[in-house]
C-alpha cells in the first residue's frame, strides 16, 4: 500500500501522559497536513508542512502540541500532558505542491484519554 | 470568518433514488470548494473539486456538484444512488494558503 500511513491506529493513555503519533506521507508528496476530527464533526486543520518547514498552525494547536517533519519525509505529532478533551481522531494528509489541494488522507490515529 | 454548513446530518435513501446533499459556505476570499467522502472503515478521499470555470463539476462514481455563487452553495448530486454509496460526505472550503475548512458532514445510508 503506497498511501498515507499513520501509526499507531489506536492509542489509549491516561490524562497527563505524553503521546506521539507518526505519519508517513506518500513518498513524492512535499506537503503534509495534520487534522483533528471529533465525533459528529468534520476534520479541523491543525498544521501544515511544506518539506521540512512548518508554514501554518491553527489556533487549535495549543502549546502542548508540537509537530515536526525533520527531513521533509515523515512527521510526528506530540501531545504533552494530555487532557480528556484531546480525545479525537488525528488525521494526516499529504499532497503535491500545485495539485490544487487534492489531499490524500491516512486512516488516522484514534486517541482516547482516560 | 469562514463557515461551511451541511444541514442534512443523516439522509436515508432507497437504491436508485436521486441524491442531493446541501452545502452552503461563507467566505470573503477566493472560493475553492471540495466534496470528500469517507466510506465505512476507509480514509477520506476526494470526490470532486471546484476551482474556477464551469460551475458544474463532475467527479468520480457518477457524482456531480454545482457551484451557485448567488446562493453561496455547492450541492452534491447523483441521479441514482447505489448501496455502495453509503458513506459520510464532507463539503470543504479552501481557506488561507493551504488548508481546508470542513463542514460537519452528512451521513448517507442507502437501503438495498
């Protein structure tokens, strides 16, 4: 499968713990996005990378959230001191610059904070 | 501020019925609109998109959407639905340089 890959698929953690998710985009895609989706809502934009540069961050991305894409390939999203309100599906997507935003989404990481 | 409204939360149709899912938007910038679909157990995928030109856009699997600027709408249509169209459908608006603002989605259930 050469689509967008996200790991883990599910993560259960206790409040206050740190968690890290990984996204591997489609190999030739230079743009990578993180979205968050809660039940009954559409995906909400969190942040966007072009190559290794983080070019845009949503106000939803509090100081407890950090995303990296160190070599312009895979990306990680870390949440520190998790809260119950962080429980959601975290989606990664990738695209090619100039593709008029045809985003290819991964299957997501479902986070449950107890 | 931008908004995308999908007023139908859950639509139930019989096979062969016609489909129209509503999407209304509000945005002060250049309007680029999308419909994404999420089949059960699968990831989101693009159905169709409107950037400019012909306001009637055709997508995959027989879907089409019409951009009506005067009504701020981008409704999704299909003349005859199939059981395999059962899915959640999201309308989205491109905002800023590179992010999509999604509506809350419409769940479509097609009864065989």
